[in-house]
């Protein structure tokens, strides 16, 4: 449900043309300056949506030119059994339900082999918060995928486990201490448990974290729609620790349910504050124009979020800024190189869940929200139009509205079904190429870390900088 804005609506005369109130925002966008929450409010209420989309497109082209990214990937949902019962979710099942499933390691290995044989560069694996699986199941899952890939001489990347799952793993491993303690002492204890889990998953072969489970960073919204899920401070802590360990991550925004537009903007602001910290750790300065050389000598954890945040605003959309994945340090980023790669706005679909009485967002709201994400999140290198949830035709238009990535071939996706689609949701590379070219862009295959992929049939390797 959308809250009414306090900003005066555009007059009927202004609606017939460009909204001149956007001129100051456009000047900031052209200069690569950070927009305020008030600017975001204006972008949401103006009737001149075409100017909003055009500004987002100008930023997208400044960063990526005509390139539109995709990857060849497979999704592996290891279990839909979940201890939570989020109102927005129709994916979860309880143990003993007819639709409940939990995959064994033989199944995981088969999926990994099929991914390699299909030429995939990534397996994306998430699932429910299973109440009885041991911690070893999850390290075994990652190891099984990596072992199968190595046996086939493939560098298949494992992107797995949302922040919500990571906290669940810390709990079942009995390393999640201080969960109820207030202040920095409790937070430090929680972070150490998270670090223990991520370290062992990384040792097993984990390459990065997806961005799921963020939903909307607002306590009221969480209590109403996602009660029992971790809140924003813990979600951000998981990603912060992942970044300190050198793992890149993504972030999502689930919109169009019980949140307000202002809630979306605050969510974006919290993410860009966290990204300022991650980029500062890499050595970026406030102007973001110099090639970073690492933050050698900085003690990990010396910065925080929002009220405790000390990093300067770092805007990668400023002319001359260099994106992290384009910096070569012997082909790799320096140690502790983790940062947020992508923001993925996800529309809420009401079918089959407790919130199905809500209408969900319409097409223009989807375009506007994605465009505003591109404009507000000035330090995120990429914006993804996840075609599974946005549909392929809508994702094409989003490439002209701020998005530079359409995700990949996917194959199986068991979490959200659009318009009655089955769990078998797949497009081939030729279809993705055509969709991208029809939208006026050039398709560029990437790996999970947004490095360009060179391919000889099913054999592939990363293009050297």
C-alpha cells in the first residue's frame, strides 16, 4: 500500500510537459552527486515519469555504455522446509507437508554436473530455514558442487545462502552468541558467530552471497509481513562480515506490499551507507575518481552503519569514477575486497500467500522503482532487472530505465511464479541475446563477479583486464 506524499501534486499544466521541479535533481545526476531522501520523494510523486526513467538511463549508459549483462546459471533450491511462515511467501512448507522436499547430496552432485555440462558459470542456491538439518549439510552442499566442478575442470561459482540463512546456520551451529544483548558488545558477539559460519562456508568453496532476505528495512513492515525474520541491522551485519572476508554480495528490495514509498527510499539509503563503508575499505576516496589501492593498515570493523557511519559518500556514478570489477590487481581485487555488486528490485506477487488481498505493484510502479534505485544507489555498480519476476518483456524496457543486467538462463526457480508459471523457468542464450538487442543494447556474458566471459562452446574463461 502506498502512503500519500506530502509533496504538492503537479499541476494539470505541468503534466503536459516536463516537470521543472526535476531540474535541480537532474543537475545532481549529471554531476554524479548524491540525491537526498527529499529528492527521492520527488522522483516518486512526479507525474513526469519519463524524465525519471531518462535520468536513470543516462546514469546506466555512463557506467556501462551499450553493454547489457547476462550469465549462464542454474538455481538450486535445496529445501523448501522452513521454520518461518512469512506472510508474503508461498514457497515455504512445513515438515511433513505434501509439497515439502529436501535434496540429498546425490541430487546436488547431479545438478552440479548438469550445470557444468550446460556451460554454466554459476550455481545459485538458497532454501528455507530447515529446523533439523545439521550445519555440516550446508558445507557438504557447497563442497559437493565445487568438487563436481573441479572434476570437470570448471570454475563454477557457488553463490549461496541469504543473510537470513547465514544467521540460521550460526544458530544451529551454536555460535550465534549475544543475540539478545544490546549495544556493541552484543553486536560484536553476533558478528563473530556470523564470521565463523562464513569462514567455513568459504573454505568449502562459497564464492559470494545473494541479496535475498532484505525485504524492506523497516521494523513496522517486518513485524507485519516478515515477523521472525532478522531485521535490518543483522542483515547488514551479515553482508558487512562477508565483505570483510572478501566475499562480494548483492542486495534486494521487495516492494509493493505493506511498505510505503518512503520505506523504500530509507532502505536504499541504508544500503548506500553500507556500500560507502565497503568501498572505503577498498581504498576509494570520497570523490571515487582515483583507482583504489586498498585500505592497508585500516583495522577491520572500524566503521559502522548510519548513526555510527564514518565513511564519506562515495559515488561511482560521478564522471571518471572506476567500477571495482574493472580494477586489476594481478587479475583480482585486493584482500578484503568484498562489496555490494548489484541492487535487485523485486515486485511483490500476492498469489497464494497471506497478503494476496493486496494488488501488488503495476508496470509503471515497477519501472519507476527500478529507475529510482539506479538514481539513489549511486555507489552500486549494477542494477538487475530479474526477468523471472519482472518478465522478459518488462526487463527489456528496464534496460532503458536504469538496469544493466537481466540475470541469466536460470532453469529452475521454485520461489516465485509469475502468471502461473511452473518451477521450470528457463530461457536460452539466443533468447536473451535477442531480447537485449531488441532493446538497443549489446549482450555481454559475465561471470558472477561481473568479469566478461570468453567462450568456446561449453568451455569458458574470464577475459583478462
